[in-house]
């Protein structure tokens, strides 16, 4: 029998290297959106930076240590990470909201309800905190994720465009 999934906010900075490895191992180039380019994770809309794992580890250390307003939710099956989400929490805005910066589910967990349970956890926590909206951005070619988020109740609300200079 497979171990049960445990979902929780994570604050343990020592997990940053493992979470960064998990992220890099479970995202392809279709995952890349404008956020990955502007945050320096990707060279362009098709290529990750060569040192993505190190950069992600730095982002995760900042989030896990509380130096940035990003929360990290993990899904564990036993003691193995099978899902992670980075959520930018904006409770003090005119319209309190959160942004799902990243939702990554391990390849073997996809289609098993892990992502849905992770998003439901984040939604419930956001509601409890009085947030009004949950936003996300997804790479244009990430059609499987788009279908997943639509099944979770998300709807397109804008189009983001870019022009290389």
C-alpha cells in the first residue's frame, strides 16, 4: 500500500536543495512563462538557464526563511517530495490575493489527484486568510497544465505579450 500524501506549508530551509532538484527534474521547457524569463530562470521562452537548480535553491532559501512574501507548500508521500508550490502571498494589497508562482507535481504523481489536492489546500488557506483571488501564469505551450487549472476552476483573465528588443 502506498504511503498517504501529506500537504503542508514548509519552513525548513534545509529542504531547499531537495526541492530545487525536484523542481528542475519535473519541469520542461513548455513550463516557461514570462515569470520565468523576468525572474532570470529562463534565457527565453524555450530555454532554462544552465544553473537553474542553483537559482531555484536560492529562491527557495529566501522563501523558506521568510525573507520574501512567498510561501512554499509541499506534498510528501511518506518522506518523498511528490509536489511543490510556491505562492506569492499579497494580503496587504487593495485586493488581497495570491499568485501561484509555481505548481509542480512529480511525473509519476500526475493524474493521481496530487495537483488538485495541492491547489485545494492553497485555496482553503487563502480563503482563511481573507484573500479574494488566486492568480497564475502558465507557459503558452503548457496545454496539459492549462487543462488542469481549468478543471480546478481557473479561467483566463488576460493575455500577456512580449517583444524581444
